[in-house]
C-alpha cells in the first residue's frame, strides 16, 4: 500500500509539472518544474523497483537525473 501511494504521488508530481509547463504557468527553466520532475521520477522509480519493473525504473531514474542536471545548471548560472 505504501508503494502504491508513492507511485500515485509520483504521477501527481510529473503530471502537474507537465500541466503547469503546458499552460505556461511554469517555465522549463523554473526550479519548481525541475523539482516536480525530480520528486516525481524518484517516486515512480521507487515504485517500479519495488515491482521489479526495471525498464520503467531505469526510465524514471533517468528522468530524475535529467531534472537534477538541469537544476544544477540553473543554480550554477545564477
């Protein structure tokens, strides 16, 4: 039950980030958008690892690291 809740939280973070980006409430270079991607990817990766769904886990770990890389670049450039 815990991992199911974590998975749904990941869906909410990723979907909300994409929705806010698509409706131009957030910009792709905003810290909030990157944080949504990082936390969403982490939650979804944890759920996929628990379910032994390794391709899905790998995709979400990559999604999370892309967000971390983008956020790191933003913080270095400011």
